């Protein structure tokens, strides 16, 4: 049972590990090579393909790896989009737009946590 909890924790934390250790750090080289719009496009493709790949994973190793790649895309996107929004927005609303990005990111994490809490004991009852 403890081994299962460790695996579930690693899989759930993989996107944040990928974002912190790799994603945020590769955003600068990606911005230099492809520009802000190109980097956002590339990370958007990553963020579309990785959930699809998660659905086809056969074991926890594959799911962990896919979620690490998801985190790389999340980290690079999260480091670029607020800067791009600030560069394009008028000075009057610049702070509100950038703060809105952070607010809705946090709200999305909250909704995901709520969804996990709703289904956390499903495997217990599905026997």
C-alpha cells in the first residue's frame, strides 16, 4: 500500500517537478529561438498532446514520463504568457491582465484538486 501511495504522489507531482526543474528554465532559450508566439505555440502543442498520451499510457512509468513532459510545457508557457500579455497590453490594464493570468491558473489548480477529491475513493467502491 505504501508503494502505491508513493507512485500516486510521484505521478501527481510530476508536472510540477517538470515545470520547476526544466520548463521554466527552457522558456528563455525557446523565446530566443522561436519568439514569444512561437514558444507559446510549441508549448500549446505539448499541452494538447500530453493529456491524449496520458490516456494511452500502459503503466505508471509511461504516465510519469508523459506528465513530466506536460510539466515542461506548463513551466515554459507559464513563464512566457504573462510577459507576452504585459508587452501587448495598455499600461492602464497591464497589472490586471497579468494578475488575471495568475488568478485563473490558481483557480484551475483548485478545480483540478476538487475533481480529484470527488473521485479519490472510486476504486474502493468499484469492486
